[in-house]
C-alpha cells in the first residue's frame, strides 16, 4: 500500500478512463492536482493560489534542508536511483511504455487511492501521522518517502522533455508530478514529518528511519512488479546467456573505487613509520629519510605534479574544438601525457619517499581503505554469481598492487584481477623502486586490449569500463560501454575538445529505450565517441544488474 495524495472519489472514473489514453491523462492530471494541501494546513485558502503554493514551497524547502525527512531522503538516495532505473520507469520516461502496462499500474494504484481517500474523510492527516509514529505502523502507508520519490521522478522526467514536445503520451502524468503544486505538497509532508518527530526518542527515530527505508523499498518493488509488454533496455544483463555471452567489467581504482587517492595513502604510511629527525638508525636498517623530511619532500612532489599536470593538459588540447570525435588524434595527444606520468614517477622513485615501507603496514592500510559507497557490493554481485560468467579487471596507476589486493580482499573480493604497478621488496620492506606496469593512458588501453585478446573463449563479449580521469579516457572509449563516475573537469574538457560527447546515463537510457526493439539488443559498441556519466555506483549497479 502506498501513500502520496488525497483524491475526491476517483475510483470508478479512473478505471474507465484508462481505456482511452488521452482522456486518462487528462483525468490523472486533475486527480493528482486535487486539494491535498487542505489536509496539510488549515490555511489552505492561501495555498490555492499559485503564488501561495510557491511561497509555501520556498519556506518549506528552507526548513527541510536540515530536517529529518531531508536527511532520510539523502541517506536513501540509492533506493531512489534503483526506482528510477527500473525498466517500467525507463519505459514510462521514454514514452514507449505499452498502454496495457500503464493501465495495470493505474489499476493497482487505485487500491491505495481508495483506502487513502476513505482515511482522509474520517481523520486529519496530522492525527493519522501521529498515530503512525506512535503505533509504529508500516511506512508502506506513510506518505513522505512516496511523495518525495514521485516529485523527484516528475522533475527527472520533465528535464528530458523537449521544450516544444507535446507528443509524449504520458506528458500530462509527467507535468502533474513536476508541477509546483505537487512539489509543494511533497515539501509539506516532509515538513509535517519533521514537526511530528521533534519529541521522539532516539529509539523511536530509528524505527521511523527503518520504516522510511521500507517504504522506499516497497516503491521499488511496486515498479519492478509491473508487467511489460515490450522489450526494454534494462538491465544490461537481461537475457545474458553464460554459455554464449561473456560480460567483462573493467574499472579504475583511485577515486573511482576509493574515496582517497592511493598515492597519498602510501606517502602517509611512509611518513608516519619513518624515524624521527633525532632518531638514530641502526646499521642493519634500510636508510630512510626522517618523517619531517619525508613530509616536506612529499609536499614538494605533490605540488610539482599538480602544476605540471595542468600545464600538460593545456598543451595536449587542440587549438580548436573538433567538430567530430577523433580517437586517433586523442590517442596521439595522450602519448604526451604518458611521457609526463613516466617522468613524475621517476622523480618519486629517486626521492626515496617510498623506501622502507613494511608490507604488513601496506596491507593494514588496504584493509582500512574506504571504498566508494556501493562499489564493493556491485563487484560482489558480479563475481559471486556463477550464472553470470563475468570477470572484473581493475586497471590502476596505483604504485602498489598489494594495497589494492588488500582493500578488495577485506571486502571478500579476492576474485578480482588486479593490473597495477608493484613495489619491489627487500624481505618485507619496500626498496623504493616501482615495477612499472600501468603508468599512463597508453599502458592502460594496452592492458585492456591484451586482456580481451588473451581471453581463451569464443563467446560474445560485452565490455564495460568504469573510470574517472583522463588516464581512463582511451579505455572508456574502446569499451562497448564507457561509464564516467564523478565529475573530473580535466576528463570532460579534454574529451569534449576531441569530440567526445558526455551523456547522463539515465537520459541516455531513456533515449535508447525510445528506439529499442527485439532486433536492437546488441546496440552497444565501442569507439562511438559517447560516454555515459553517473554520480554514484548505485547507478552502475541498477543499470547493469537491476535492483
């Protein structure tokens, strides 16, 4: 059961209306815009005017920024993403959702609408929600997360509509949920939840949080359960046949999987384990810089790298933005970046910064390394599924493969294949040298090609590369699907200058869904010049594996 808004008495009319698409959309528009605000505030006469609703929306928005409902919504962003990436929602946003699917969705929704319309007659919303909190009713009957989710989806859908688009069959539905009135109603329900929760204990707030989460999950389940009468683009692994198909996932490591760059972690290990400036080193110890000298040296190297990297990026950019995507020109330009990376790494080796680090310290640091939210869960779902026949390869500039292996091993991901540089050791202590394997964009793309070339099977391969920096650019473009995570300005500026197009993954999928049919199931291919952008691993997970 799901809660979003009050209805006058729409049940019989709504069911009949869905037999004719145009009339059903007119009806939905009027129903979704009904006097919900009268149940939220006694001063509903003010809210009936557009200006009144807008002022209330602004005031509620300010109050909600730090409120309980807002904090819950942010905490459960992953669930909103999963709802947005369900096949039903993608098809609805694209406009090619079969009308029978939409009718089924509306018919199921009617059960909720009837119950909630009856509840609105007998009790006020404030009384209803207070009893909800006190009696710990299931939040599947709570309005706040459902209202916020539909307001969120309405805005997302409307962003994709062309300004002059009037042919989208579900435009009325979209306009309603994106309307100022509905957005204001969502804010008001959040404001009400915030007010009702002020006097709750910590334990009671924990209960409300769990119920909020359950309500979000129920919405995902509701969308996922809708029958579809046409092929859909999602999830990517839909129809995957492990006897014929081979899914290969490639990923960068630093700042794609991690929150902090590994070079800074390795330098910090060296600094905190180094001898103090006044501490004598025994003859059998490897001679190391003092901790203060190491910190100064590392600070200088970091500053020098940043300044010269920015200069190198400027130098490799073409004078004028290319009209069309040119992979060859981009590859040639990135050879200059490869030379820069090689020089920078040689400086680090010569400085002695990485000398004398104990392997056990590296492993402990890896175990404590914080991964991006959702990253390890996605990889686990990939490699632990024997029926998927998928491999995950991590391609990284990281100086020390042991750090990566330790990080993923602690997340129960020993199955991942790591391709990175390696420390050399004297016993269990680093010598300061780096065994260079992957230190440039050219090295990365060559490793990418070699992995595919050495794959000893004749199965049809589908490749996905996930990365965040200029160093990933060639791999991102050569993969069948290149996904950019994060917001690297240098990656986007370099790519755009060479004709690369960056498309938000959600809008890209909606566009593909518009064109999708049974014959176009293999329409992903590399070197198209199109890369898809995401803000979280939840989007990657929802796209490839589903909810």
